[in-house]
C-alpha cells in the first residue's frame, strides 16, 4: 500500500503497479490564542493609559471574512488570553495556513 499526500485530476491516486494509494492520515488539532503587550496606537488612549478591548479573527482563507470565526472580546487587557479555541483538521504532509487578526474593538476608546 502507498500513502499519498496530494490528489487531483492531474495526478490520480494510483501508481504504476496498479495498487491504489491510501489517503494521508488526518489529525484533529485545536488552536488556542493569546497576545502579549498590545500597545495602543490611539494618542488619547496612550496618554490616559487605557487598556484596549481586543478580539481575534481566525480564518483559513485570508480573503474571506465570511468563513472566519472570532474569539470573545477581552476587556481592558494589553495581554489577553482568549478562552475560545478553534478545532481544525490537518492532513499529514499538507500545508495548513492559519490567518489570525488581533484588533481593538470599537467602544474601547481605541480604533483598530
């Protein structure tokens, strides 16, 4: 038996001896997020020492916000630890790109 890490119409999952290839094993992983020392870019908030309200957006596609998930809002913390985690499926041997945006929420006195 042979293991294949990629399959497409151009490269069928078989080899020359007629033996069918096995799909690459998939593993479930869980993504946890935290941030450290988020600094305010807003001059007024920097002068008053106000901590930002922050949230993270996670996506597997950088151009699609429709397919993204978000964490909870962490209030007044420059080093938030988010409790929301994200289950992902990973295929062995493949590339997994995860896009994470950390931003200040409106209403925290800080604009992202």
